[in-house]
């Protein structure tokens, strides 16, 4: 079994890496770099999986009580929790930014469809506008 100190240090390293990655995501969202946002999302999921795996290993460690009894380890745990809380808040902000960007895109897309002519506009099952260029023009009677 891995040493408790090594697991805590690894957890702190991954938490800080996640924080940096979320800051990069914020910049990519502001710059509207969709390919970079997608790449960061994959990296973010990998880091979160590592954090969860290490957390599980820590919870099953035979010396887990040392995390509370030794001040140095307790401080590292507090540091990890602080970084993770900051990451959660930044992730929420990034998620809200992405939702606003998606709404803006949908509105722009609807405006573009409307500019093609309101005659052929209808709605799909999802409630989004859809323009049919042949609406009513292919009737044979």
C-alpha cells in the first residue's frame, strides 16, 4: 500500500493541476476556442477521475487516522479541500458561461433562420425553429 504522505501529496498536486486547467478553460471560453474547450474537458474528466481514485485509496488506507492527528497532514488535507472548493466554484462559473454562450448561439441561429423567410419556418420536436425551403411549394394538385 502506498504511503499516506505520498497519497496526500499526489492528491494536492492533482487538485492544483485541476485548478490551473479550470483557469485555462475560463480563458478558452472567453476566447470561444471550441476545440480547446473540448480538449480541456477531456483532461478535466481525467483529473477528476484521478482525484476520486486517490480519495478512495485514502479512505481505505490503514493509517487514515494520521490525517487528523498529525498537524502537517491535517493542514495538507485542509489545503486540498480549499483548492477543490475553489475548483467547484470555478467549474460552476465556467458551466454558466457555456450555457450563456449556447443560448446566444441558439438565438443567433434562430435569427438566421428567420432571415431566410418566415413563410417556410416551422418548429421541430425540440421546440427549435426549422426552415423548410420547400414548404408549400411541392404540392401537386
